[in-house]
C-alpha cells in the first residue's frame, strides 16, 4: 500500500516533501473508498444515500469480496450491489451502528518532536459495544 501511495504522490506532487509517516493512511484510504463505493451503489453522492449503502459495500451482509476500488466498481457496474470491500487497513465489515466489527490497534513508539520511530505492535481485535 505504501509503495503504491508513494508512487502516486511522487507522480502527482513533483518536488513535494517526502512522506515520512503512514499513520492512519490505510484507514483513511478505506474510509474514502467505502464512501465512494456506497455512492456508486446508490447512484448518488447524497449523504443519506451513501450512508444507506455503506453496510452493503463493507461486507456486513456477506457479499462478493473485492480488494480495490476498480475491482469493486466492476462488480457494481455488473449489477452486484452486495460486495465486501477488503482494503489495506483490514477492517472487518461495518456493524449495524456503522462501526468496524474488527480492526487493528497499532502502538507506535515516538522519537523527538512527536515523530513516529517504529511500530511496537499491531493487534487485530474485535470491536465490542
């Protein structure tokens, strides 16, 4: 994921500052992708329509697994409105409150000026009420 994002950034932001941390990058990417897919299923970018279709694209109702926006969009355009987007953050399907059912908890070790030094651990856990 980081290699693909760096390649895109380098191609689109020539001379830009180097990316030094990816904290929350996969989660943000997945959030935007889920919203875009929900808009595609709804055929609208209206917020209420997107919210109404988030569960159907997150795998909450089962669905056909897909791992990229392009692959998921191909399924939607082929008439499959029940997909399971499985992106780089590895979140589980959204629950009925639109929260991830599972996700990774990452503990970072920081160095001077609050900069990420290393990942101490990443644990996949089930989200509870």
